[in-house]
C-alpha cells in the first residue's frame, strides 16, 4: 500500500489517505486506522507540518475470520501470531 500522510513536527500523523492498495479498497479502512496511529521519527524535523508518502506492507487476517484486521507492517512476530490464533480458536 502507498499511504500519503500529513505529519506534524512532533511526528504525529494529522491525516492520511491511501494512494494505492492491492486488492484495491479491500483493506483500506484497517490500514488507514493503523497508519493514523503511527509516529514518525524525524532525522531533522521540518519547519511546519510535512506531507510524506509511505509504502507499507501489511499482513492481514482474512475478513471472514477477523473482520480484516491489520496485524503489523510486514509480519507480526511468530509468537504473537500463535497467541492470536489460539484466542480466535477459543472464541469459536
């Protein structure tokens, strides 16, 4: 996914939008929610709020299992994933 975000000097995301996703639109809401919570660590803070483009890779749960939940950029650590699967199996 390619996300376009407005980020303030403190690194907090003020707003974000999806520029590209695949499959188009399927996981946008979950990815937007995740990206909105992220904090940018500036090497040198900009003078004002900056607009940045981020390319992020997400692992997602199937919509049928967990209403499309974004787990973590790239992949959730194996131990956390196993814990999550056990909780889901117990809930069934």
